[in-house]
């Protein structure tokens, strides 16, 4: 209604000025005399009928312009009643067609980009695997030990890229089932044993084998690999990464705690942002800013709550909540 009044205000003013002008002219000519009340009443009735016609003939348009659409299709008037509504709907249809065309074009371009990156990563993995084999054949050579560390970093970064690409079609590769947390944790810590050894950090797994949760085992391994990898990376030498599960009623809370540099309080709210490395990343220069972003994305899709707590130069605790 506000939009209607605002739209018709110029017409009302123009009508009012016309009415006053005619009233004064007829009064000057002496044509009104005792009919002034009738003249005023008739003018107001005509104004009311005009506004009533304008309102009902453009009602759909006013309602459309007054309502905030939830999607682009909501901007279209299904059954236009006048030429103005038809013109508006036709314009919205044009915008909708342009939007769909642009979306299809960008989707196709993104798919091509993903395929290209995916193929490139797999091609890079072949020479990296060859280099890794050479380092294993020269295990005692200190120079090859340095190469091995760098190759492991490359493999880790390539795996992150592949995981990031796979999360784009996450829902198509999701399988929620009963999973033994202890088995998943032990498998991940075993995969990271070389990193534990190279950093002189040791795992301490205290998880009851009877703890069963509902989750996607494959994606949970990716999450734990990333979180435990970070725990190793930012632990002090000789410390342990403590992995425990606490039960609160029927909720299993997985906690991964490490002692080391910790995270600045100003960085805590941003550690899950893509490419955010924070103060620790600037100090060490090894962070890509992708890991925790991927972790957050997967946990959100799995509908698992999570929390990160940290005290600078003391400890960091990453918690994942598995509700029944």
C-alpha cells in the first residue's frame, strides 16, 4: 500500500491542482453558486474511483515490488492483468534467461577447470612417486633424507588439492554408517608415522575400541589426517599428540590435543577461512591455508559440530562431536 500511495502521489497532486483550478474558474464565472458541495463531492468520488481502478489493475505489480524475493523466479508475475504487469514479467523473464545462461556458462567453465587441475595433479604425482622411490633406495644418504621431506610436503599439498576438488561433489560420495573411531584413528596415525618421527613427536591414543559413531569413514580419515598433521606440525619437539574420546550422555567427543606454539586469539575465528595462514603460517612458511577450510567444509556436510581452543605457547585442542 505504501508503494501504491507513493506511486500515485503525483497523480493525486495533479488531480488536486486541476480540481482547485476548475473550481476557481467555475466560481469566477458564477456557474457553481449553490452547487459547490456537489462539485466537491463528485470530484472526490471520481478521484476515489480512479485510485481504486489503478490499485486493482496494478495490484500484482505493487505486491511483487513490495515483497523481497527468495529466488529469481519469484520476481515473475504468474498471471499479469494489465500491460504494465505484462511488460514487467517479460523483462524479468529476460533477466532470468540471462541469469541461467551465465550460470550454465560459469558451471561449464568451473567443471573444465576442475578436470584440468585434477589431471595436472595426477600427472605430477607420477614423477613425485619416482623421486620418492629414489629416496627410499638411498635411505642412509642425508641429502636424500632432505629430498624425502620435501617430497612428502609435495605429496601432502597435492592431496589437499585433490581433496578440495572432491568436496565440490561431496554429497554424491557420502556414506554414513557405523564406524569404529579407534580403528580410524590408528590407521591415520600409522599413515603419519614418518611425520611423527621426523618431528620427534609421538602419538598417545586413548580411545576405547567400543566407541562406535555414525559418520563417513573415508571423509573422517581425511579430517583426522589434516587435524593430526597440524597437531604434529605445531607441537614442540619431544611432546605428544593426545587423542582421546570423552562421553557426555550419548555424545562422543573426540579431542586432539597438542602442546606447542598454540594459536593467537585474534586468529581463532579465522583459521577455517580459505587460504588464511595466520601468525603461525607467517612464522613457519609451511601453511597453505587450505587444510582447516577443507576440514570445516567436510564437518559441516557431515553435520558434526566442532570446536577449536588454544592457548598461545601452551596447547591447542580440536574437538569433534558425534551425536547419536
